[in-house]
């Protein structure tokens, strides 16, 4: 009888703990450059929301050589399922709000972000997309990402020129406050 009571208490405690994780915010991103522009924006979002930040990690790491990344990235984007990613450490199902950020590659998402969206159905979540880019701008990232994830809240996108990331914190915070209202 004591054992049954103990198990029941443990079960109740587990429910409480997993419930505590719920309603939180998870900020997912991919970042390749040494500067980590998208990572920096992700960290500001996580800090502003009190959320958890995690990188989407490709099973096979990208080369640190720009020319090789260009070659592989271009080839992967031409195929529809080409960049398997590692399972996340944080279970996204336990969060109500999920931010998904990508650097712009060839005018759209980086392949690891696309893979994550292809592999996971975020329909029950509130999803916000953000990106950092070079001189080409955000391209079709938001449109493409929303095709894979219709759960995204319309009209809430945030994009930023990669070189401006250092001074972008106030704008990111204002955006987060606006979309989280
Ligand atoms: C493979 C590759 C492709 C890129 N393609 C574009 C592009 O099409 N348009 C653009 O504006 N920037 C492009 N960039 C620049 C990145 O989007 C930009 O520097 C971004 O801020 C990098 O983010 P990160 O530091 O998180 O990797 C590209 C960068 C890489 C490595």
C-alpha cells in the first residue's frame, strides 16, 4: 500500500513538474557564421521572454569553409529533404510559444531550419519566425517557412541585417513585447 501511495505521489510530482515547463517559450535557431548573428537575436528573444534557447544542429556539421557551405547549402536547398537534424534537447511539445530563427541562405531558410519544420508539426503552437540576412534581405523565408508551418502567427515576422545585430537588442525587445501581448 505504501508503495502504491509513493508511486501516486511521484506521478503527481511529475505532472506538476512537466506542467511547470508548459506555457514557456522555446527559441529555436540555426546559425553558421562565427559572428552567430541569428544566435545573438535568439538569445535576446530568450532573455526577453524568460524562455529557453536551443540551436537546431545538423547531423552532419557544415564545413567552416565558406565556399564549401555555399556548395552544400545550394545543393541541399535544391532537394526537398536533405539535411537531417539531431533531436532537440528540449521537447518542443512542452512549450506553448516557439520562435524559429534562420540565417537567410540563397534567399530563404538555411537547410537545418527547413528540416526541423518538415519533421515537426507545430500546429498546436504559437509560432513566430525571425531571421538575419546579408544585403539580399529576408527573401522568401517567411513565405516558405509558413508553407511548412501554417501555425505561424500572421504579420509577426522579424528580420534584421546581420551586421546590425549588435545594436538591434532594443528593436528585438519591442518586437517580442508586441507579439507576446
Ligand atoms: C551559404 C550562405 C548563403 C547566404 N545567402 C544569403 C542570401 O541569399 N541573402 C542574404 O541577404 N544573405 C545571405 N547570406 C548571409 C547570411 O544570411 C547573414 O550573414 C546572416 O546574418 C548569417 O547569420 P549567422 O551568423 O547566424 O550564420 C548567406 C550566408 C551563407 C553562409
